[in-house]
């Protein structure tokens, strides 16, 4: 049986991460639901993750200024 390494290092951050994910999904036009989203394509899921990374990089760059 495979074990998952998909665990939060800071469990208290889960709510904030979920909100961030929903915001990123709405920005790229992907309709995420709370809970199971297995009906989404890899492209849709990737666009959400890509948008999240883009926003994190922008935030970091702004903090450097």
C-alpha cells in the first residue's frame, strides 16, 4: 500500500491555502468545488497550480522592493 507524503507542514494554514486555491481557480476560469474535483482535466488543475505559483512569485518580488 502506497503512503502519501501530501501532508501540511503547518496544519493551521489549510484554510488559507484553500482560499488561495479558490481565488487562483476563479482567476483562470476553473470551477473548483469544495471536496472532490476529480472531474477536472490535468490542464485545468495545472492552470490553477501555475496561477498560484505566479501569484506567490509576484508577492515575493514585491516584498523585495
